[in-house]
C-alpha cells in the first residue's frame, strides 16, 4: 500500500508517536511524509489563478505540487495533527485551501475517487469531534469515498513522556487496531 502522511506539526511529540505506531502496524510499501508548517504553502492569496488559468499558476506551486502529486500517487492519505483551539491547526486549513480546484463541483480529478483517508487527531482533554471536520469536508469534496478518523484525549499530560505507560499502552492498542482496518 502506498501511503502519504501529512503531519500537522513538526514536534516529535504525541501526534508523532501515535502516527509512528500507526505506520509500524500499517507497514506501507511506499511512504512519503510532509511536515507542516515547514512543508506547507503560504496562505492562499485569493489570486484565483488556479481557477482561472491552472493549478500550476498558483504562486505557491513549489510547495503545493509535491503534496498534490504524493496524494494522487498514494492509496492511503493520512492526516495526523494535534487539536488547536478545538479545530485543526491553521497550517492544515491553509493547505486544504490550495486544493479547491479539483473538488468534484469544479474540476474533478478521478484519481481521487479510489483513495482512502485516515485522520488521526489528539488533544489534551477536550473532545476531538470537530477537529477532523475541515479535512473530512475537503476530502469528500475531492471525491474520496472512504474517510476514517480516530481521536485521542491525552488527559494525563501534554508531553508523550508524561503519559503513564498504562495509558500509552491503551493508545497503542487502539491505534494498531485502527491501522489494521486499512
Ligand atoms: C495552540 C494550541 C492549541 C491547543 N488547543 C487545544 C484544545 O483546544 N483542546 C485540547 O484539549 N488541547 C489543545 N492543545 C493541545 C494539543 O492538542 C496537543 O495535545 C499538544 O499540543 C501535544 O501534541 P504534540 O506533542 O503532538 O505537539 C493545544 C495546543 C496548542 C499548541
């Protein structure tokens, strides 16, 4: 299975460790990873060149194209990110804004019609239910037929090392089960 991971943080913390366990179970045959905000495009400027001329005319094409190509080449697209103020981090939304053209209401891209998407989120305590919504909406409008999500409430601390072994073991078994569902 070819897999691309869009990491919503560069921190090697809770999101990272959960995602690493997921990949350890999944064992993709091919893996490409991006780390936001480092690999993210700047905010959409609203120039509309992507709509009016083509996506290659986006002023941020250098950052957007490698991510778009990797998504089109993957079987499984994974988004892994921490919850920021009850939603997805801004760098995730900023990336999604650059993929409006291939929405099936605009210029559908049939290569997206057989993808699967996994959304992994975690937060200190607040429920994660709204955090996957922007990604889910965008992926569905891109025509992705299967979008699965999983959320974790850390509860015991904000650093992976602060969380008790018992709790980390529970997380591990939950995310390994999730990975097996692909
Ligand atoms: C800017 C910011 C906003 C956050 N907002 C929330 C929040 O609304 N609810 C929550 O439970 N945790 C919140 N957190 C905690 C994160 O969801 C996450 O648990 C924490 O950053 C650890 O993840 P990491 O090790 O992957 O960086 C926030 C963290 C940051 C940095």
